[in-house]
């Protein structure tokens, strides 16, 4: 059986190695770690499990001794009024439950996507959060035909309590399903769908939160957020690493696409980050039995994007 060191050497990419194709370095100024050991990961298979877990987290924060001691970070393409425990359960929908947490005093930071078709919903929900002392925005700091697709939540509690859930789907009505994927399910609002999330405990949560803060704190392009971001999230928490709680190693990977014209994306977009892409290539090279890739975007870099050269949208 391979050792953990051998597995990391095989599957993790060297994010400090320059001159590779595709680029595998972080964007300039990024402070997220190359990787972090000592975590415990628990898979949440399909939307019913993830959304029920999120409901229980919110319930715990709302009913805690002092909800104002909790902070909740939400990065999503968007949030719908999806019933968190299925259509027949009296549990509230995602939008209402998050607003309940904000009303109770939980500090919520919400970053949704500001692309066409999503901006109105993201901005409207953000404004509702702001009415209760929380903050949110519809983020449109990306090139045309793109969107904000980083999907995760991080909860930070009063006694150095941290938990994160990172995954493949948003709080959409169409993402609620059970592992059975029954053709007919009265609790599911749409057709069968498969998604996977990972619940994380341990020091890697700081990297996830730093990734959120790096984007939120990008002041040079804040005019492309709606409502406009005017606050800053403190990042001093990472100076005190969380204790190791397990044997899992985590490497956080991201895509930050290049802008097609100045001011369109983040200030670091002249370099971007393509660590997800680089990791895919690494995995393909080292795969021994089969390859499965599920992704919506593989962004161009270092040359004029195809959709501009051809006049198309691909």
C-alpha cells in the first residue's frame, strides 16, 4: 500500500513550479497553502444529505447561546428557495433559513454570481441579508460567458470551531436528491441528479476561508460587485493554524480566468490561476485504470480567447 507521502507526490501538483503548461502556480499574491495535512473529510453524497447537514448547521448556530459569535461564509453560483429536507418535510427552505440565521445575529457573508440571468437573484438575496446586519453581493468580476462557480460554505464558531462543506452543486431546487435517484420521488422537485460534497474538519478550512477572503477583499474591482463590496474580511485567523484532527491531506485548487479587456476581472487576472486544469492534466497522465472528468469550463490563457477570435461563444 502506498504511503501518504507517495500519494501526495503522485496526485498533488507543485503550485510553486513555474514554466509549466498549463500554468500550475497560484495567482500573484495568493496566500493559500500548497497543501495541508491533518484533516478529517466526510463525503456527503447527493443533495438531500448536503442540504440536511446545512440545515442542521444553521439550526445549531441559531439556537446557540450567542448566535452573534458565529460567522458563515457562503460562496455559490446562486441560492434558491429549495426545501432543505425535501418537499414533504416542514423544514424551511435555504433562503429563509439563511435569513433566519442573519436575523438571529449570525454574521453571514454571501458571494453569489453576477452573470446574466443570476445577478438579479444574487443581488436581491444579498440586499435582504444586509437588512439584518450581514453582507452579500452578486460578483461579476469575470470575463464574458463566465460565472462565479466556487461552491462551499464555512462556519466559524466562538471556541475556534470551524467546519466547511465544499462540493459540486448549489442550493438549487434541482440539486435535491437521494442516492437512490428514484424516477419518482415526491420529495424531489425535479428529475434525478447526482452531486458530491465533502465535509471538512481541520486546518484546511483556513485555506478555504482565505480563498473566500482573497476574492471578497479585491478592492480594485469592487465596482463590479452588486451591491458593491465596501468591507474587508480579516485574514489574521490563518496565523494560528487549526489543530490536526485526522489523516487526510487537502490541496485547494482554483480557476481564475484571464480577462479579455482591462477591468473585467480581478486585479490578478493578468496572471490568473489554473490549478484545477493543471491537476486534471496531472491526473490524466498518472491514471492507470480510467479517467472521469466533469467540468463546465476549461478557460483559455496566454492567448486571445477562442470566442473572440471566432466570434462564437465556445
